[in-house]
C-alpha cells in the first residue's frame, strides 16, 4: 500500500512503455499515483491519464521555470480544470533560482497568483523549491498559504526549515535523494519529521533512488524511499507505507 504523491507519467520518457511501468508499480504495492502537470502539454496529458486510470489523480499548476510563459488564460484554464473530481492539488508551483529563464519578479507574481487560486478553489498546493527557500517561506506566509496547506515536494532543506513548513500546515515529501549515500539533509529530515507529517514520492522520471541513481525513475521505486525512511526511523516498512498513504489520502481528500 504505497502512494507516489509526485510522478510525471505524462513525460515523454514513458511514451514507449507506460503500461509496463504501471504494471511494475502495482507489483511493488503502489496503490495510488498523483500525476503532476506544470504547463499546457503536461496538464493536458495528466488529465487524460486520470480519466483513463482509476488509481491516478492529478495536480495541476505552472512551473516557476516557465513562469514567463504563463498567461491569464492559462490561469483561468487551470481554475476551470480544478473542479474535475480527480484534481486533488494545485501545482507544482514555487520558485526556481537555479535556471534563469524566468526573472525572479515574474516567478514570484505567478507563484502568488497560484496560491490565491488554490485558496479560491480550496485545494492544497505543491511547492517546487530550488535555491529559493527564504523567498518561498516569505511568500507562503504573506499569502496565508496555511489556509490550504500542501506539500513541500522533494524536500531538500534543513530540519529547521522543515519545522517552519510544518507550522504552516505543509507536509514534507521525500524522494530518491533520501537513499543517496551522501545526502545528509534528507536523512536528518526523515529522522526528525514525525511520520504523520511525511509523504513519499518519486518525481519520476527524475531523481531515481539508489541503486538506480542516474537512470530513469518510475513509480515502483517509491518502495525504496519508504524502505529507507523505515531504516532511518527504526520502524517497519509496513508502518511507513501505511502511514504515508493515509497522510496523502487525508491531504488530497481521497476516501
């Protein structure tokens, strides 16, 4: 009973063998998957997938790297789609200061607009953060994002930042990096954050866990994330799988 809370099965990397990938995930115990759309093509594909597979759900938003491309029509379209019963979150959204395609001021504006939209439609938000922690925390506070809460996706920050996020009604989601030998921070976060506040994800096709690091990631590998968290916390794998699934279903409003 595993829940991959952040997957990009709508990516071109899965065009050739999607059915086999899904089959492997189910054989590893993956019960649910949230497919994340972050621009027009990936949102369209995510909606097709959730209409095809009953165990898939969608999160839809606009990626900060492409913030410069987002129009008011795009935002209105996301709002319209958000009423679909299988859209469970808005995002991924946030700030990305690693890539410089979109100026920081435009990223911030698009981020704020999406938080406001999520509050309007009463859905949690999925946060993408790359080298922008201070600004993200500031904007979440200023926009009152705790009203809807959400997910710090593929969290790579410190235990202190994780605690700040928990105070703002966010869950901490860990992916492949928690299995990397040299990944000190994710391991510390896995140990420190209560199990009731943790989620697991793959972010596939990216960030495959050890021993698949550098290869294409897929939802079945979320089991390796759960196993690593169990090891770090000194509890059973079954306990991690069960509780992180319950956490996800509660956040997303899935019965």
